[in-house]
């Protein structure tokens, strides 16, 4: 057993946080003695309510949390007609570029009336995030984390009244300073090698910097951690545990389409890039023909958040759907958020097995390290 | 004492390699029980001979090594008139861009007849590297390392006949496969956070990948390592030791101009970038007005190695000289190769003190880690 400030704070057996959008992964990690965190921004309030209810049925009172994406900066619109006013800000040139790209790769039309891009516009707006938070606080969550920017002031108060731990992901020191001032209980130092929204500083450098700033408050390391050796390294850097995201994309329970998972299994650590072409902010993902196209001459370049995800979300639904039917063009474009650890994926396993293996390998690595100084 | 495959292979007390262009740093690290490696490409054969002689006078038989930059791909010229034929390949547009940039910042003219750019052209050529190797093998070196590309086939044979260990820096798995096939004894897994020529994969991800490939051959971790915690993390990742470069830029013995060192002491980890504008290949350095200028509209973009260093080396001599005289424009442009650990620099210390402190802090960190599983 590895005891740290994190296992004490969250009341878990292992200092492993499993972040994922799939409720099955969250339940699997929590049931294996880690701490599952659901990516709530992927859902409408009604869907989130159903997912959290399901998770609680699986975990028998064991702790879990939620993560929200509340960006500090985003394009704004008319609050009374948010979706339409945002949609009006998307240039025709961009819409045409995406349509031409899908046509070039022969990606079939999607089912009409995709709501997903509208939901994203709402979820990424402060009001939309607040609605998701209301749902989260109506459940038995132990932690609420924010992946982008400083939590709204009332969030920290509200969480603390409810006995809920507040965490924040940070990519550089100045972000951590602001987060600590806002009263968060826990920081996640996320290195550039991580999947999804990430900065440029590597976990090896960032973690001790944030640990130094955080004083008594625990810091988790995120980015580049998918094995016992990497978890032991994170603890050596001063982290009180690890926040793993990409690792669970190699789990059975993860809901990412199988064609994406197959690309992950075949990928090397050098096959990712940081690109703003999916969300409007730099996010690490698997490099595909999609990214090559956005880098070609004539590309209009990405829009800011949330316009870029509104622009491309239907395209990704079409790509995912066609790739599932083995469409060659769609498979060339297919991609998803993933960190550099993708190169270590060798197969799909249950999330609970991944959790237990990570911890056991870390424990044996720590024992080996101890023998170096005998 | 930390014993690893590296301390056994090189016959040193501590698994710490100190890479630097300053003979004082090399001697300081070796004398403190680490292993100093001199960056030989900075010198002519005659200068290198003098430097190695001086080092051997300082270290009383203790082991040290040299590092050469032998690129696999480079612009080539007429072997009978190498410098002139290379210089003829530099477009007038580029020369004008550099001159205008220096004028914009008011950097004074340099002393006429700078030879340095010509020497670089020679040193970065295979024949030039061979002349430096001849000098190195005439001294009592224990290791020869190559920072770019696969060592020439005869280098491995020659080194092994002389009982000299051959090492190579690698930034991704496919490079390591080639290096291992070429017969190197030791690999250095260099993460993107490192200073100088570096790839995109972080140390946290790259190190275990290379350790896995290398089998019985020791692997050092490089990039992001400047403290005992980071050294302990490198050992946790499976490295047999650490290859530190940037760290020594915070030593008294390092010959980097003081204005650069002052910028380093004031810098944050977020103040570096990977840029090809100094050597023609992506190399991490401190971001300055120089890099901003090369990113502006109208920039001609960098030339390949060795044309880019030939183009800019005199400019850097002028910038360094003016910055030493407290020239504001030169200080705005001033920069040098450095990794993301620059954010941890708090002052200048002797290289031997840095070495001893690194090892002592690593030992105490390993002891703390052991208590996590009590």
C-alpha cells in the first residue's frame, strides 16, 4: 500500500485518479481502490444525472468525482439566444473548408439534426457549466475539478460547504498561483506530454515546481503516466499521486469508437501533436490526415473556443460513424485526444485491472529503487 | 552511494554525467565523482587538444569523455573548398534579414574577420568531426558520445579497440533501434524538455521506451533533470543515471557570457522554445527578441545545418559582445541553449557543489520514497 496526502484526503486505497468520459471507467477505477473522475462536459445535465446515478449504483459508497471544462476565455454571444448568436460568428470560409475536407476523403453525410455542436456551445458557457454543477452537487461526489482556468469564486465555497474537494489542472506556475489563491484543495500538474488540453512544460519539470508552490496542498502529476515506473517517477518528483487520462483509452469500458482505439494500439509516442483544430485551444491528440489538412496552404486556421468545436463536432460525428463502418477515408481522418503514452498501449483491458496493475508495478518499482542505495 | 550499471561501466562514484563546453565544468563534475563530458564541436582540433590536456591535469586520472555533433543530414559543398562553397549557398535575403535585425536593435559591428562561422562549417562536416575525433583518441578519454544521428561505423570499432565507451543521444524509438544496431554501448534518452537539439517526446515517456529497447545496455535520462527529485524520477523510470546539460549553465565554471546567465536566473520554465533559427535544426533555447523576429511576417525562415549556424554565428558573437557591455538591444536579443529546468535556477555555484548536492538530494529523496510503502 502506498500512502500519501491524496489517499488520506480522498479516502482511497491507491493514489491513482482515473479521468475519463465513460462511466464504466470511473466505476472500474473507483472499485479497484483508485478514484474515478467523470468528464462531465461531454454530457447534457439530464445525461450527466443518469451517468452519476449509474456510477453510484456500481461503486457501493466508494468515492468518485467529476471534472468540468470551464474556460476563462471564450467567444461569447447573446445570452438569450446563445447557440444562434455563436453560430452566426462562424465564417462561411471555415464551414466550406470542413465540408471540402470531408468530401475529399469521401466521408458520407451524417444523420440530419445533430444536436451535439449546440450542446457543446452551452456546456462550454459559464451558465451551461453551472447547470452541470447543479447536477453534480445533487449527487454524492467527493471531488470537483476544473480543467481550464480558475474555478468561479462561488464554486469553491459551494464545494466546501458540501464537503467536496476542489481540484484544478495547471500547466504552468502562474496558473497554480491563481488557483491556490482561489482556494482549491488540490492541484494537478499537467505536463505537455498529456492528452487533451495541455501546455508546453513537461511533467518532469512542472511537477516539482507546482509541489513547491502548493505547500501543504497535495499535487498530482498528470501527463506521461501509464506504467508503474512512471507512477514511481511521479512520486519521486513530489506528487502525492497520479492523474491518468490517456491510460483509460486502452480499457474495455472506454466508449471511444473502436477504430480510434485500433489506431491508438498501432501508434508510437511520436504520433501525437498539440493542435487547436478540434477545440479551439491546443490539445494533444493522435496526428491524422485531419491535422495535415489544417496545416496545408489555404487552411483558414482554427477558430477560438467554443466556435471551433461547434464548427467541427458534426464532422467528427460523421468521421466516427463512417470509420465504424470501415470507411477508408474516415479511418485516415480518425483521431481523438491522447497523450504520448499511446506508444505503450499493447491491448485493451478492464479498467480495474489497469488500476491494480499500475499500483502493483509502482510498488515493485519503489522496492527496486530502494535496492540501488543498499 | 547509488550503484547502477552506469557507475559500473564508467567506474565513477555517482551516476551523473555532466555535459558542457567548458573544461572547468567537465573537470569539476569528474572531480566530484560524476562523469564530465566536453562538447568538442565548439572547438578547433588544436583548441580541443589544449582543453583535454588541461582537463587531464585537473582530474588526477579520474574518467571523463567527449561529445561530438555528427549530423546525419547536412548541406554539402565542394570538399576541396568547403567553406567557400557552403557560404555561396547562403541566400542574400537571409544575410540581409540578419543585418537588418541587428541594426533594428542597434547592435554594434563586430571585429572584422570572425573565423568562427567557418570553423563551424568544418566541425559540422564529417571530415571535421573526424579531425576532432583523432584529437580525442589521442587523449585518455573513457567515452565518446554523438548527439545527432548514428555514429560512423568505424567510430564504434575504433572506440572499442581503444577501450572507449560509445554513447548516443536519441529522441525517439526508431533512432534508438539504429543506434543499438550500430553497436553503441550506452544510450541517452533525451526528452523534449532538454536544452539544445531535442525532439518532441518528453523524458517521462521516452526513458522507459528506450530502456525497454536497450536490454542490458544502460540508458541515461536527459532533459528536465536538475534536482535530486528529478534524478530520483529518472532512476524510477529505469535509467541507470542522468545526463545533465542545462544544469551546468548555473555553474561558475561555465563560460557562457554573464548576461545570458543573468537572463537564465530570471527565467521561468515557460520561457524556452524549440527553434531551428540558431543551428538549422530544432534546438531548445531561451526565448528572446531574436526568436520573435524570425517568427514575424517577412522572415525568410531558417536554413539547414550548417548554413544557418554559418549565417548567424557572427551575429551571435556581436550580440554576446555588446550584451557584455550592457547594450540594451543586445540584451533583448541575447539567448543560449537551455532546457525547461532553467526555471529552477536560483544562483551560480561551483560545478562540483552542484554535482554533490544533486546526488545527496537524490539519495534523500529515494529514502523518502521508501517510507511511502512502509
